[in-house]
């Protein structure tokens, strides 16, 4: 009784599937994200690399030095806000609230 397939016995193993994004393209992806901060979806159309958006997301997540940071939804301080804060601080230097 044989457990091996006779028609495939002795044939070479095909090996693994080729990677869609090679190291050079990964470095290009990291460089673009680090300089612009764009999303994986925007990079899909900008860089024209092979692979899906999900593949790019996996590569970015696996990168050690790039971390996702949620943006703040509050607007930046305007000049009027800065002067009002300064006026309040100067007014309360002697007698804090």
C-alpha cells in the first residue's frame, strides 16, 4: 500500500508564489508615506504599484517606524484666540483664578 501519488513522485516542488511588492517597491512606499502622510488608497493611484490596497496596508503596518496617528478634528488656533489667551494670562498673573 503506497501513500504517495505515483504520477507526481520525484517531481520538483514548484515553490512559493512571487511577492507582489518587492523590497525596492516597499522602500518607495515607505518613503512616500513618510514624506506626505497619505493613505494606502491614495498611494494606490499615485505610485501605480502592483498589488491591492490591502497589500499596501499590510506592508505599512509591518513597517517598524511608521505608526498610524489619528488627526485632530479641532482647528488650529487663530490669532484672535492667541491674543485672548495672552490677555487672560497677563490679567491673572498677580491674582490667579
